[in-house]
C-alpha cells in the first residue's frame, strides 16, 4: 500500500501543506494513520479525496457542499458494498 507523508501528499496533489492541514481541520480529509514516530501518513484513498476536493473547489463548490458530496459518495460506497455482500450471501 502507498504511504505518503503530508509533504509528499501535498506535492502529488499540487497543493501547499497548509492546504492539507486546512482540509483536515475542516473535516474534509483525515490521515490514513500515523507512523511509529507519530507522523501522519496518507494512502491512495486520501490522495483521491484530496484531488476530488481540489476539483470541486475549482468548479466553485463551497467547503460545506464538498463535505456533503464526500458524505454522499461514502454512503453510496457503503450501499454498494452491502449490495455486493447480499448478492454473495444469496
């Protein structure tokens, strides 16, 4: 699995580290985990999420709208997983 520092994540997404921290404070993004030394680490999912936030912002969405879009997307994934599990059980 990919493990990125906050600096590497910011660089890949083309944003400043402060931007990543800002999105974290606003509940739009969370680290995948912490390294043994306590540094935040991020993976593929967080990178995708950060790129999604950037794209939505560039289209003029406000942070509250983006938060709602991310929540909807997460719910849809949960529903999809539930459906797949149900199919397997059937």
